[in-house]
C-alpha cells in the first residue's frame, strides 16, 4: 500500500491529508489541521506557516508530498494570443510565448525573478500561472530542511477547473466559484477546456458577485455560448449565498473537499498541471551536481592514496608468500643437482662394465673358469649399479667404507707371489682382496707374466681398476 502526504496551505491555516492507494485508486486517510494566528493575508513564506509544515510532517513516513498553496501566492489568468501558434516543435512555441509575455507585460516582473508555466487551451489561448521566485525559494528551502524530496505546486483555480470538467456536461459552459478568507477563486470551463481561471481579492460581501459576473463576461467565449450553470463551492468557512437576479443561469452548490480534489489532481489524465517550481528545481539540481562534483574531487586523492596503500600491502604479502615457496625449492634444487652428478657417474660405470663384458666373450673359450669368475663379479657390480639408478631419488648420503682386513697382509701376499714368480698365488691375493689391490704394483709385475699368462693378467688388471674406481 502506497501513502502520499498532501498539504493545503492558506494564510490562516494549514491542513495535512494522508492519501492511501488501494487497488489502483487513491483513498482519503487521516486529515489533521492546525490553525495559525488570526493574522490575515500573511505571506505564504511566513515563519509560522513553515513551522506548521514541520509539525505536520513530523509523523509522516512518505518523503514525497503534494503542496497546494493559497491563491495569494500563485496568480493564474487566461491570455488570448494575437495570432495562433504555428504547428512547430515545443522549443519554438515556448520561445514565441515568452516573447509575447515579455512584450505585453503579462507578468509585471522580470522573467528571471518569476517562476511561471502555462497550458495551451487552444492554438490561440493559454492559461498562465506565475509567482515570485523569492517566496518560492524560501518555501522550497524550508521544505528541503524537513526532508521533502518532491513538490507539485497546483494553484487552487486550476483544481476548481479540473473539478468542474469532471462534474459538468462537456457541451455546457460552466463557472465555478470558491470564496474563502477574502479571496475569490474562479474558473470557467466549456467542452472540457479551461477558458478562464484566476484569483482576486474581494470585499465581503459588497461587490463580490458583481466582480464575479464581470470576470466571467471577460473570459474568452469562442463559441458564443451562454453561461448554463454557476457552481458555488463551499466549505466550513464559506457560507455566502448567491443573490437572485445577478446570473441568468442555474445556480448549484457543491462541497469543496480538498482530499477529493487532491486525489483527482494526482490521478489526472486530461487535467492541467502547472509546474511552477520547475525553474527553481532545475537550479537546485545544478547546485547539488556542483556540490557532488566538488566532493568527488576532494575525495579522489584520498581514494587514490588508499588504493596505493592497499596495492603495496598486497604486493608485500605476495612477495613474502613467494619467498616462503622459493626457499624449499632452492634446497630441493641442490639435492637434485647432487643426485644428477651421482647418476652421471653411475651411468659412466655402467657403460664401462658393459664394455668389459663384451671383451670377455672371446676369453671364455680359452680360460672358462677365470672368465666365469670375472663375469660373476661384473654382473654383481652391474646389478648394484642398476639398482642405484632405479632408486636414485632415495639414495642415502655416501658413507665411508670400512674394511675388516689388513692392508699389510695383502701387500705381503703380493710380494711373496712376486718372489716365487707364481701367478696363481698372485691371482689368489688379488681375488681375495680386490678393494686394496694397487694398480701401480700390479703394473710393475707385468714383467713376471710370460707367454699365455699375459692375457689372464690383463683381465685381472681391468677388474682391479674397476674395483678401485668403485671405491
């Protein structure tokens, strides 16, 4: 359910009407009024009226209101143009109308000091509404101070005309009159169009209806139709009767219900709306845009500084995280590099063993026992090498090999074999202790080998070199 607040302001009282929208229609809700002082003809921007507005809106939830200001603040009158307006765009029409208003002095103020708007009743007639910009500015600032976001200024004569259009026969010429607090609001309509709508001050009761009759006679009458009916709107403060014989038409009475009138004004489809606050609202919007731009330029350096601080903090966190990941990677790289060196060495040993095995094929025919012994030793070494190659990632750090035999004993056996010139004894010493066989000592014993023993001694020498390289 949507709620809207409507305010009706006069110099002597202010009323608040709460309208509620149900099923697409506006219905009257709470009505509250607070009388002001007995001062008559107080200006609409009187501080007391502004204070009343603040009190009435203290319990209002809606931030959008409709404001209807009494006729002493807004002047409305009909104007007959010297010639019909051409069928051109709205900007050219507005320019022609402003020129007419300025040359014929329909607004007795400079145009930049008045808020005005108009409605074209026909191509040659318009309804003009205007007020002083200073008074509206003070009202607008007062309403802005109490958080009113939107104002629709609808003069009372226009509301009367709209009410007449809905209640009367479209073919009749009808006049509506509302007398209230020394002011007369008058509207003349015919065929669904507003022919005249104005407000003027009267002396009650003398001369009231003569002034009304004169105003009605001066209203435009393009069809020459006589006045069919006079509607006298009344409220609680207006009980003035129409004397007989003044008007040659039917005189009726109707109640002027502000709630109903404002509802019809909100739901208007073919009614007239004078947006007299439009120039002032545009000016206020421009001021707000300028203030917003100023604040944007003030806050922009602070936002950039905060952005740079946040970016530096993020980069510092990223650097710390990257460094914490690089340290273990460097350690792992060192381990992989060391394992790579070991792998290359093992591959070289493997290649040499395979080369030695190929050389043993022709030895097996002449020295089968010795070749069998050497092949077993080579295969054992090759097996160990393959195992180390397949499990290189789990290789433990190298350990120093301890030997449980005496080096001096091996050297003594080699010396004894040399003295006896016995190759079998020398071979026994070499096979029993191959890890400590000295290549240099073996080479010096080559002079002892004669004839068929030379090849066997060479194979033993190769085995000894392999074992020494292994260690």
